[in-house]
């Protein structure tokens, strides 16, 4: 099924059935996605097949990670063309080849740092390589409220952040990306904001009033870099019927100005709506890939529980 979404300069045809999965396979839900230099699409899922790889036409080309990952959360394409795969279920960050070989592991599987200790890792969430220094910035958001900086060799350099609502504090440091100047954009999810830091952890600015920012992707293809931000809907019953509370993708300049949003006023399974956009990627042609944590947000609450749509390709038309 194809439906048109977006407005202005950001209009897309959304292809719900783009990914050609073999019979009996499902994603269950998709926390993150990434595209490599050949526009192959790596879908990090919570189904039986954890990393499912497609060409740009949606044909299956590879699958790996079965039995390795506990609860996939995020994947990042590194500067050297490898992948950083974050597993918040077993508290590790793994560097992997594009065909699934483990090259390096940060953290010890099944051995989290003590909850709220500030030490790496307790349910980490995302890796951002710094294009300036090559260092790695890792958000550690579910069991900590931190950002950690590591060298590429795996040496821990520094950490910052604490639980709370003050500037520099986090209420779930969720995902992070670094721009070409080395500035870090951290989705402070449950504080409804993006916090921007330098590589030493100094707070530069805060973008307020972004509803539960989740996934965050930096598109550097055009003359002006843009951030695509997946915003989750409300998790509260009291405002579940209120419009314009997340369930959309916000497109912003690097100074925080919103230039477009993709989605509808309410979450839903309708073709022009999102349920829970969590992971984003843009390929070389400007097409947008959106992974949704639709099982956790919606499907498990149905009676009986059932899997629902969790991944789509949005083909840009202008």
C-alpha cells in the first residue's frame, strides 16, 4: 500500500509493504535502521532475525544476529563503514562488520553497571561517532542518565549527566548524533527536549517542546544539514485523546527550527499515521526509513496481543 505523507518540501510516498520478508518472518518491532554507502538497509529488529538487510528495492540480501542480541535498541554506521549495535537488554555495545562479525565489544554481556551508578553501562541506547576526533559518544539512558565518551580503542574518557529536569540533566538520554563540528544532539526523551553539547560535555543550548524525541538522524546530503527526529506519542491515558502529541517525524535545522513534520495529529494504524517512530535513516536519494516500536507501544496491549506495522520506507517525491 502507498500513501502520501508530509508537506511542502518534504513530501513522501510511504510504502508499507516495501520490505520483502520471507514467509513466516516478522520484525515484531523495529527500534532502529541504518543505510550503508550502497543504500543497503539494515533493519535492527526484535523479531527472531535481529538484523535483516535489504537492497534499496526491498529485496532480502542478508540476515544475522540470531542468538547474539537480547533486546536490540540502536544501530549506527561508523566512520569506517562498520556498524555499532547497541543492545540495552544485555548492556553491551558491539562493533560489527556489515555481514555480522563481532569486531569489538564495550561492556560485558549480562553484567550491567549498578542502576543509577553513572558507570557504563546500564541499558545503553545509542552510539554517535564524532567526525572530528573519531571518539564515540554513547547514551546510557534507561538505567543511567548519562553520556559516555570513549576512544575508538574502547578507553573510557569521561561521562556527564544526572537524573532530573535541570539543564544538563536527563529524563532518559535516548539517542544521540554528532555533527561535523563535533556538537552532540541528545534526545532527552521524557523531558521533551533536545540538549546540545560539545565533546567535553559542556551544554551549548536546549531545544524545548519536542514531544518525547526518540530517534534522531543527521542528514548531511544537502546544502544545509537537517535533523530528522522521531517523536513518540503520549504514554498517558489522561491525554491519549489530545491531538498533536508526538507520533510524527519532525524535520529541523541545526539551530532547532522546525521546517516540516511528517505524520498526523493522532497516532494510528491508518496509512498516513505513525504509532511510535523510534529509529530513522535517510539514503542517498533522500528516501526516509522509519522503524517503530509498535509492539511495546500498541500491539502488546491489544486483546489478544498482536504484531502490527513496525517499518516503512518513505520515498521522497519533492
